[in-house]
C-alpha cells in the first residue's frame, strides 16, 4: 500500500481531510445505490465496476434500494442540496460513501476514486473529500485544421483522458475542409476529413463521459481554404490576397511583410451568409451540443479591400460587430448559443457593451504575460459572458515551451476566476505544419485541467506524477519531467523572448536565404542546446513505459528530439553561410540531407499511427523545400570545387 499522507490527486479537490483508520474492500462486497434518485448514478457506478475489475481484479455487483446490506463497500446517495457538479466522498471503517446531486457529480467522484484505488489498492485511508469545480465549463480544443486530422481512435484516447481529468467540453477547431460537408464534396474530395457519421460516434462517446462535443467552425477570418478556390474567391474581402503589415511577425523571418492568401469574407456580400447557412446545415445536425463556436478571429483584411469605404465611414469595429450579429442570427435560428473568439472586439472596447448578452466571448492569449486581467474586466463590466482560453504552447515549438505554458495556463485561471469566467478552454493549435507530437501537449492538458477544476489548490500542482502514473505508467518515474524539460529547450536559444514560437522552429520553416540569425543562436547557444538534448536522450533511454501506446510514445519523443537537433545543425550551417562560407563543403551538406531524410521517414511513420493521411504532404512541404535548398547548395559547392 502507498503512503496515504501524500495522496497525489489531480485535480486537487477543494477540501481533503485525512482521518484515522483504513477501510479494506472485502471480497464479495457490493456497490449500493440508495433510493430511486440514485439510478441517475448508474453510468458512474458502472465505470467504478470497470475500474475495480481492471485495477484490483475485484468484481463487485450492484445493489439498488435500501436493504441495510452491510456488505456494501461503496454507497452512492443523491443530495440535491449540493451544487450541480459537486460531490463528497467519505471513507470510514464502514466503507466508502459517495454523495452527489447530479450524474456528473457522481461521475467526477468516481474519477477521484479511480486515483485513490490505483494509489492505495484495496486498503483506503480514512478521509473526507468535499469537492466542486471553479469553472462550470472546462474544455479542451484540438486543432484538426492545420494538416493533422486525428483518427477516431486518437480522439477517443483524448476523450478518455479528459474524463479522468474532469474536463467536460471538447471542441475540434475547423477551418478549411477537415469535415466532409455534404453540400460541398468537391472541396474535400482529395482530403481525408472526419465525416458526419464519425461525429455521431464521437458525440455519443463524449456524452457517455459527460463531455459536451461543441461544434467549432470558423466563419469570418481564416477562410483561406474556401476563398482560394475559384468558386468562392469572389466572396473575399481582398480576392487577390494582401500583405500583412511589416512588424506583425518577426522581422528576421519576414523583413518585408508577409504575403497572405485571401482569408476574410466580404461582409456586405449576401452570398456569404448563404454559404455559411449551407456549411452550418451540413455540420450542426451531427452535434447534440447547445453551443457553437463560430470563430471570427484574426480578420486581417477587414476594411482594407471591398469594404474600405464602409470601414472609413462607420469604423472597422462597427463593420465587424455588424457581421458578428448577422452570424448570431444564423446560429440562433439553429437553436445554438454562439461562442466567438474575442481578439477583434477587444480592440474596440467601446463596442463591447453593444454585444448581445446571449453570446459568449472567448478571450484567448498564449503568452505568460497576456493581459487576461485587463481584457476580462471589459467583458465583466459589460455583462458579457466569457470563457478564458489559454494554450498548451505546443505549436510552433517542435517540442513545446513548458515554462510559458505553465505561466499562461496559470494566469488565465487566476484572472478568469477573479472576473467570473463561465468557462476555461485549453487550446492546442497546429500552426505551420503541426510538427509537434501529441505527447508534447499532454503536460498542458493535465495542468490546465487541474486549474480549471480548482484554481487556488492547483496553482503549484506538478503534472509530473500524474503523467508518470496515470498516463504513461512509467516505472522509472521520469517521463513527466522529461516532457517538461523537453519543452524548455527554447530557454537556451537566446536571451530574447518570443511570444508564440521558438527560434529553432522559425528557422526550420524559413528559407536559407531569408532568415537573419544576427546575434541569435550564437555558437554558445548551439553548444548548450547540443549538450541539453544529449542529456534528454540519455534520460529517454531510461524510461519504462507501460501504457498501451508506449512504443509509439517513445518514437514520437525521438522524433521531437530529432527536429530540435536538426534545427541546431541547420543553425550552425546558417552561421557559416552568413559569416564563413568558405568553411562549407559538399560533404557537410550531404550529411545534412541524410539527416533530414531520416527525420522525414520517422515523422511520416509516427504520423500514420495517430492521424489520417490527408495533410501529411502539406505538413512536410516546408521540410521538403529545405531539402531542395540543401541539394542546390551542395551542387553549388561542387561546381565551385569545394568537396
């Protein structure tokens, strides 16, 4: 039996008191549901039966009604005075008593019991737990639009983790065509999208675990997947594309600004709303949720093209708000409550009070210094319901940005609770290739879920033990810390702070002739990174994973490390190109090409184990372009006689 004094529960409950004595679950015991109302706890009890059989090889039968049966090891009873998602657990010499007011509360109690049983075995310590969440909605958003569309089995795995962590909302971010729209087969016929039938299966799987599968369809900006097609291009604000202003992204990466494809609707064209109606009518019937996230973020071109005259007359903010209200009408007609990303309206605080009070603003930001306090104040003062939406910091990173992730999730929770957020949504994006492997995001899933349940009690919660024990079943007890350390390579890159990516990820996706290292990624930084990655590889060899995907996880971590190591060698090559081109030789380039070929081979192999094939070609496109640049450079060196 493990030491009960240090119960590693995650999320930490609101109140936990350890009492004297123990209760040992006897052979032949039962699970009792008292009273007619307790039938609502049947899904939770059946889950408990599965846990007992899988963890302790105990088969406990179910008993309904009041029988005064002393054989009952677990007694479930309903108390309507408790809050909706609250529960209480008492362990005494008489057994385990679970009290709840809703089926969800009973289910969350069993999630806690699962950890107690796996930690303590059949002999449970005397204790009393009184628990309920700080945020009513506690969600996870997975980006399925940036190349990676997970297989259904991968999504089920994520949902199971969410259930264990007491998360109750899942969103699959859709832009472009990761969904098989029945009205538009031509837009996805060359892809491998998730189908309506698969959404039905996933929706059922989620509801069985008290998770709301919320449709998420961008509807204003980020419409490149549609507006670049000839049949829809005329609906764009700027059909020919546009240039992002200089300075919006890193000047070393895009020194002249960035050419962008058309991505924002022309709000004054009535055909736009007709297109959205057809998209919604294809998508929404497969979801039972009463919510719908319509996106509407980063509408870069708004007021710069066809609607410039209107924007000059009424203001760009008013133009945005007017179209947002039109979208809400479509959403309301379909019986849903609208969620929308708040990054545009927050730029026009004077317009926030004009938002309809029955839509939900989604306040997002991904730096550990994002102004969650100031932004959420504006929604609170205007009486607009809002969610707080931090991120896992996995995207644009190769293997994560752990310290930033922890700070971002923590700040969002503190300020979200203080200002009355209705929900806490952990976001996991896939910008620029979705190169990060799934395990990279798990520390953010775990820590964010703990904060979403109880903020103050979990601010200093360490996700390491949970990852070691409940996710990867690592007998070495090292993978949790390894994941956090792997996500902190970025701290060795340079002294400069990057808001949403890392130097090495930027370098890998840039052109050889279009990224100025200047004082960044100097020789000392690269030496430190080489040493750091070598230490992590040595730690990786010591892991003893026993999860059912253990072998794949090891390959995914090796793949992530390979990305970092290749980027370091690319930085060394780049420094020679900038400062000592005469030291280059074709043999060096050939070794770089061979290493990149190995990286691509292993990356493709990992991809196919969790994700659909569609999108892989786009994900590797920049790496293949880099390979071509290596080849051209090697040929040039040979022609110049440098062998």
